[in-house]
């Protein structure tokens, strides 16, 4: 008698995870399900449309870009100063006229200096329209407004009240459902705060070009971001520098992940939820998000140390754990960053062979990672630095 073949394998060996997912259910009692699925595919569904090729252009990078020596990252795909300026102008108009985001001119100047327009142009080279880029830019500004107002002391944020404020902030994109009386109070509460107004408005624009599944994905990633903010707030309250491994766990939540995982929405297509949830895809998302965030740790270290407040990042936790100088720790953090880049590249190469949509999605993650690095390098000398 022939031994049964384990679920998820064939006579030829294991089925790759994404291929297994696409092939339908397996195991005892699923033959009829697969047959029904095959018949449905043969008779009911038209041929899927070909995916549009994302635009490819030679990047003309910022003349003042200055990279950290030894920090590995491939170059960005596209840089377009005129398009970035157009987006920045539209952002200022939205911030001032639609959501009244910042109450004074100094904060308006900070919004312009942040240059969110260049960030989304670099990170989303396959966006089919300026509306798609604007959707990403509004969400980026909304996320930064929540961080500023609820987490940064200079704007009134405090670590001990962070959790309650962030729960309300989540409701700006994940609506509360209560009795009419309390819903009215909730809506009034949102309207009373600029950060909440901006996130709600940005999400409304995002709904116009995303599917319900993509919007749900973004909400889930934002609540995970807020979990990371709370972990940071807890350590700040205790003035405790976490160990390196604990810090990296925190940073996987307190990361740019929400910006990366809307790459398909901004690109004008959808990676279906069942493929997005595939563990190998989730690993690629986590690795690319971690890289982008550790890049920020390195470029912003000098600024954070100059602030005089209690702060920790990958270089500082390594310095504390290994009892070394901040310069030595900076080099060790570069090595960690580079190793994670290579792990992402390996995972992306594996995924790219399995499915065209998955291949395009991981290309989008790669674009965001490289564009983010170029945006940081382009702000050296003003916002960032290449050494501690």
C-alpha cells in the first residue's frame, strides 16, 4: 500500500506556499471542492487582464543627496522635483483649507520643509495619477500629525496619556458605532482636533481609490503602529533603554509599514487579501518595513541626540547593551540594516517567481525602501546627518 502523501506536498515534493494557496484546498475530503473550483474556473471566469507595466525611468537624484558610508540600498527608481512641488502645494492647500491642520505659520513651514511630495514621488514610481500620489501623501501627513500632536512633547504630547489619545485617533479611520447621541459626541470630538480631522479626511480620500480589503489592511497596520508608539511611550516613562532584540520587536510595529503596504492601492491595482496574508509575503513586508525604519534611525540619530530628551534607537540600544561607543554602535547598526536588506532581497526574489501580482507587490515594497533611503539622503544637512 502506498503511503499517504502529506498535505501540502506532491510526489515531486513540497508545494511552495503561494503556489499551494493558489491551487485550492488539499487533504482528505477536498477532491470535490477542487473539482468544483476547476469547473468554475473553466466555465465562469474570463481570462484575467494583463497587468499594466509600471513606468520605469532613469532617476535624476537630488544633487545634495549624501548617503551614510557603508549603508547598503539600491538607488531609487524615480525622482521628479516638479511633480513633488506640485504635490506639496496641493498638500498645503488641503492642510489649510480642508482640515486646518496647523494653527500657525511656523508649523506650516515645517509641513513644507518635510517635503512629503518628494517622499511619495520617490516611493511610488508606479502610481498611475497624481490623485494616487496625493492619497499616499495625505495619509503620510495625517500619520505624522498624530505622532506630532500625541507623542511629541513640543506639540503637547505626553507618554503617559499616549494610549488613550491613540485609541481615539484610531477611530478617525476605524469609525465608532454607538447610539446616535454618543456618535454625535464622537464626531464632535474628531472635528475638534486637527490631527483627527486630517486622518479622517485622508482616509476618506483613500476610500475613493482603494477596495474595502485594502482599506481594512491599512486600518490594521495603523493600529499596529499605535501599539508600537505605546511600547515606546512605556519605555520613555520608565526611562528604560530596551535590549536590542526587544527594540527590534518594537520597531517592527513602530515602523513605516502602513506606508509600504498601500503600494498596490497607490499603484492602481490590488493584491488580494489571501495573497497578502501569505506568510512569505508578510515576511517580505516586515523586512522591507524594518529596513526603511532602521534607515531613519541612522539618519536621524544626531538630531535625536541633540534634542536633549530621553531617546533610544538601534545605535543607542546597541551601545548600551554592548558597552561600546556610539560611533561603534552606529557601525554595528549599519551592519544590521544591511543584513535585513539582503534578507528582504532573497525573500522578494523567491516571491517574484510565484505569481505576477505578488511580484509586482514586492517590487512596490522595494521601490518604497529605495525611495525612502533617497529621501533621507536628500535631507542630509537640514533634517538628517550621516554620522552620530
